[in-house]
C-alpha cells in the first residue's frame, strides 16, 4: 500500500458542453443499438416459480422464438488506470457531496464475497466503521456509505458522504485513516460475524423472491456461462476469513483514490494515504 499520496487541486467544470463529455441520443442511435444487441445470441430466458419445465418451454417458444439472429455482443476489455485525481464541481447546493473510489472486482470473481464483506464493515451498515467514526463520534457528516459496482471484467468500491463544506477535509482525512487500518490490521471477530450475518441475510432475502432468483440466474448464465447453486453461494459467504478481508483491503486501497466533490465554493483538497 502506498504510504503517502499527495494531490492538491482546485478544479471547476461546467455541467454542460464539451468538457462534460455528454452525448445526446437520438431515435436512430437507439434503433441501431437494439438491432445490434437485441438478438437471440445475447438472450437468455430464465423462469422460476410455480411452473413446470414443459409449460415454460411451451411459452418460451410461443413468445420468443421469433427473435431475430445476429452477432454475440463482444466488448473491449476494461483498461484499469492506477492513478489518482481530485475533481471539484462547484454548484450552489446546500450540502456538499464527496465520493472516493478505488478499484474493485468483477461481479463474478471468486473473491467477490470478500470485497462484499469489506464494503459492509467499512460503510454499508449502521454499525460500520465510517458510520460510527464520522457520523456518531465526530458528527461530521449527514450520511456516509460504501457501495460496490461490478461489471463482467472490472468493478469499483466507492465511499460517499453528504457533508458541510467546512468538514470536507477533516472527513476525508478520517476516511483514509480507516482505510489504512483495514489494510494493516485484522478486523475483530465481532465485525466478521456481523458482516457475515448481514451478507447472508441479505442474500437469502434476495433469492427468496422468484423474480430476483430468475434475474440472478439469467445474468450468471449470460455473462458468466454458468449458474451457481444457492448452497455454493452460502458456502462462499461462510468461508470468508479475517485474513481474506485484510488482503482484500490491501488490494483495493493500494489503488490511488479517485475523488469527486460537489460543493458550493472553490476549495483546495489535500490527500494523504
């Protein structure tokens, strides 16, 4: 993990125009996208619930057999850039928003449960480290959270807060203190148990819904070419250890932070990690 990163920036960017990178869609672009991608080579029909296999096949053939053929969608692999930045957008809002992002994992990576635990311990529950430190102990933020985004070949872990402008630097400093602790010290047994219970209960409530189960199976088959059983997923959740989380923290936070801030006035932010 890098011992120290120094970034100092005052950055303003307009919401509209060339610098924003916005692309406006039109009807022709949308039709072209559908013709290229809405084809049977990119299609999976998943069925769950109180229905027989024969009935599902019958209905599938009736309603989806006319799907036109085409080419399977293939995307260029994501290119990861291990560099940090600070971007500040000035807008006249009552609250400031801070987002700090690091590299994560693809959704179907075998280690995804480990980064899920890490996010939960960091900021994805009312008892998380950032919630306790920034909100309850220091009263610096209105809210704070950690979230995961995963694609087929890449992902990210992001930390976000809503905060008063004058508290931005102090909150950012404390966030980095907690990130360093996670990468250098083992979590407690209580934290591990709590994260496991939160993850397990969330997963079980999710797969209990027939629609959610069908969606999960379709995504796995379409994007990962296989389907894990519920028993396999539960076993993966129960298998996560303290050392797994520490190693994952070291992997994630050895990336240099990508920091985005929306706040009212031009400010200077210093980053030390």
